[in-house]
C-alpha cells in the first residue's frame, strides 16, 4: 500500500469535530450558575448578617477580605477550566488564584489580634461543615464532569483548582453570613475547605485514570 492509498483509507468517512467552548466562557457559565444557586438557596437557609451593609461601608478591612476572596474564586475558576484544555492552560490565573487565596488566609491570621468585625457566639461547627461541604460538592461535581470531558494534561492540578474554587464559594458566603470568630472560622470554615480540596482532588485523579484506561 503506497502513501496515497494509506492516506485515502484513513481519511474516508471522517466526521467533523465540533470545537469546544472557550474555557473562559465555560468558567463564566459555571461561576454564574454556582453563585446564583447559592444566592437563591442559601439566603433562605442561612441569611446574611444583619450588619453586613454597615460592615461593607464602614469597615475597609472587612470589605478588602471580601473582595480578596471573590477575586481568588474568579482566578481559580479560570485556572480550573483553562487547565483542562490543551493550549489554553496558563499559569497566570493559577498564580493569581494561589496568591489571592494565601492573602485571604493571611488576613484571617491578622484577625486573631485585630478582628475586622465584632466577635459573636458562633453557630454549631457541624452545621458549618455540612453547609460548606454540601454546597461545594454541588458545584464541584458539574465542574469535574465538564473537565473530565475535556483533556486535562495535569488532572491532579485541574482537580485541585476545581475543588478549591467550588469550596471557596460557600466559604466566602460564610464570611457575610456567619459569626466572625477567628477560631470558629479556622475550624469550621477553612478546615472543611482544606479537607474537601484534598479529597476532591484525589477523586478527580482516580476518575481521570479510569477514563484513560
């Protein structure tokens, strides 16, 4: 069989391949849906703080913490979906997402000595764990399915970005809905976020290996 015949045999009955959506557009759709779902449902289950508007307008550090975590979510969401598309992966969103997340955590560390809001009696830690984990999984699962349908070259990294972005959304909501007690924040908000990110990353990697086998 000569080269021309081989090429002809391989090119017979080829079907056109539909291009995937832009990862930036996928990120925007996912993030918009996740935030909308949380805003609608969580406001009935766990309303925001009564003094939220006063804190935002009169407490600069509280507002900076809030803007900080929102920016981290946006960057990590972009990093997650861009890392699942070869050629679209960029280190910039991941770097900014990591830096903003660390800055957000550092602000809480400073809050041990200089809290940005009045320290109130916190609710049950168990309820906070349930709230954060359940909502994060609700957002993580569709993100994971979407990324698995693409072609993430570094599945652990993609899974970590997905899980961290999904977990930060309900955690950020707790910033404006739950009591501002630093010990409670670390044990009932940040700890479940860390546990979820590690566990979800491992699940994503396992599912990716099974898909490839």
